[in-house]
C-alpha cells in the first residue's frame, strides 16, 4: 500500500492540473451515488473501483492545481500528505499524555513548538492546542473572552465577586458580576466570528463593527473602540482583530495600534482575540521595504490574549488542521475542562481533553510536524514571498488595466498581501466575470461583494508556486476574458 501511495504522489505533481473537473465527470459521479443502504457489501475491490473511477474524477483541484485561487484553501505538501496517510493508518487518539504507551502527544507538543518558533510566538507566554480550523479557534477565543471579561467585571466590583461562566453558566455569572451585555468589537470579521458568537451564547448581534471609514472598513477606529469600551451600561468586551480580512487580505491594525489596543484592553478589562487564520503566517517574513507594511500589521499580534490560526491554509497541510494559542492556560483548562481535575494535571504535557472542543482527536499534528521539518524555515519564508509576488504582479497588471479596477480604491501595491480584490469596470462584464474567468479551468477565482457590488478575489495559498508561470497564467486569463468581451466593453455596457 505504501508503494501505491508513493506512485500516487509522483503522478499528482504535474506542471498543469485543471482547477475543476469535467462536467461529464460530475454528472457521472452524481449518478453513481447509491440511494439505499445495501444488505450485502460490494467488497474491497469494487469499492476501490467505485471511489477511483466514479468519484475521484469529480473532485475539484485546489490541492493539485497551482492556480486555484478560490477562498483560501492551501494545498498539501507531499510530506504532509504522506504523514496524513500515516495518521489514518495508525489512527492514534491523542488525549492524555501517555509517554509509556505512545509518542503521539509528544509529537503533537513538538509540532506546536516548531510552529510557534516558525511564527515567532513565544512558547513561555503561549500554550495551545491543534484543532479543526480557525472556526474552532474563534469559538475557543470567544469562549475564553467571555469567561475572562465577565470574571474581570466581578473582580472589579467593591467588594469583588468571584464568578465563572464555565462553572455557573452565562446567566448566573453575568448576574453575579453585574454584566448586562457581552459585546464583540471588531472590523470586517470572517463569517465564522458571528457563528462563534452564536455558539458561545453571545449571539450574532453581539458582533459590532468599528471601521475606521467607509474607504478602510477593515481597519479599527481606536477612538470608537475606546468609546465602546467605556460604555457604562454594564457591558464587557471582547476585541476581535481580523488579521487579515478575507476580501482584501489587509490587516485591522498596525503594530502601534495593536500596542494601544493592548493598553485599552488592560484598562477596561477586555479580552483581545486575533483571527489570524491566514495572517499569522506573515510572521515568517523579514523586515524589508517590500514587506514592511505586512510585517507591521502582524508583528505585534502576539500582544493578544488568544490567537486562532489555520495550518490547512497557508501552511499547506490537508484539512482539517488549525491551532489555538493563548496566554491563559489555566483559563483554557477551566473553560474546556472535561471531568478530570486539571489542577492535579502535573503532566509536562497537559491533557488535550481539557484544551479544546474534541475529546477523541486524530493526530492532526503529524502532517504539520512532517511538513515543517521537511521544508524548514527559509522555504516557508520564500514560499510566502512567492505568493505575495504573484498577488502583486496580478494587482499591478489590474491597476494599469483599462478593463479592470483594483480594489479597494487607491490600493498601494506595497500593501498587497497574498489576496487581490478587483472588478471589471463594465457592470455587464463584472456581473459575469467570475464564471468567465473560471470557465477554462486554468485558474479558479472566488466571487464576493465590495461596496455593495460584485467583486472578484484571488487568494494565492498553494505551495505550488512559480511566480512567473502563475502570474502569467492569471494575467493571460484576464486578457482573454477582456478580449473575448471586447464588443461589450466598446459599447460601454
Ligand atoms: C478560513 C478563515 C476562517 C475559518 O477557518 P476554517 O479553517 O475554515 O474553520 C476564519 N477566519 C478567517 C480570517 C479565515 O480566512
């Protein structure tokens, strides 16, 4: 079986793979799906045939194509894919640290250490856990944020009152602490932040946007933030920093602003959570004229109380793998406590049962462990530099183009991370732009909205990067679509 795997790896790394399957393959696959549970199984040989011949040809190609720019998907490196297969083969269930029985929890710890060193997140300040992705990380961040902010409000009463949502529930704890509202203060958040607010009992409506301006809706207005934090109506706050924002890839705060946010949070007893699903990766970059704005946007993110990150995006390991880091290990264990007395957990590696949402957990750290060690720090830095270079080459082309318009307006190329947002100047072309660009299956882009109008987004997240080839492919597709729709453009519709 390992040999079979090795030959699959060799054939997947071709110079060109389509972004989407053939329409006929999709129709065939859909028609092949059974509608009833069979009494007799079909057996291993036939199921293999069914999977490989009927279903696999109908999968899309984010991990195989070098030009799949939809969402922020990442691909998977050969090393991570190989390790992922071992994860399933040996099916370790990583909970308690059981060093005499399996090395699994030590591997997980080692992977987290490597990751923290890659991203320059101090290991003595931050503890954490691998989870299913940044959605889980946002749920964890808001769960800790509400625990902290309400307890802090209680501590600040005279006389102080000790209370805990984890112990008493949100209604009683808020009542004890005199809290009437828990608000999440942010700028353009990822959709999962509202989901997280709902899951942890704060509600969608607790998420409040404090944009700097209509032109820069992804950036925090610190004045407005302080006004909200001061709110005396029994409100406590979680500050959620989007790093980066999904449409634009831009960062909510500069280094200096992050320092101010930390100080404000200390003054008002608020929690600071960073959604760094694909932004934290930028901490691999070195300071340079080219990358200074980006480095400035991420270099102080570790002033936060909690960080959510994804490894299945820019770190290019298979789904599902993200991580959550916090400065408050005891609070994490109090909120995610699973029955065992965590105070008595004297193990050098705390039980993962008390650190995250899951109890039974796959060894999802192994692919990241393998990929980090295979490639090393410099490769990861050069990879991100290449992704940024592709995004900037495309952004520069668009900026100079009479057919397309780079968004947000007045974007300086030096501020472009690995995301490019744009639209066609003609409304008629703009309305059809995403399907037109995706039709040839050479590149794949996502549709979104900006300023209330349709917009198109390219997110460069795969490890299959060749700056010249890939920027060339995108620009060629943009040119093709412009040329083929020339008549529409001439008539100004
Ligand atoms: C992708 C993403 C998420 C959600 O992460 P999942 O890994 O899909 O759960 C959250 N925030 C941001 C900024 C993202 O890009």
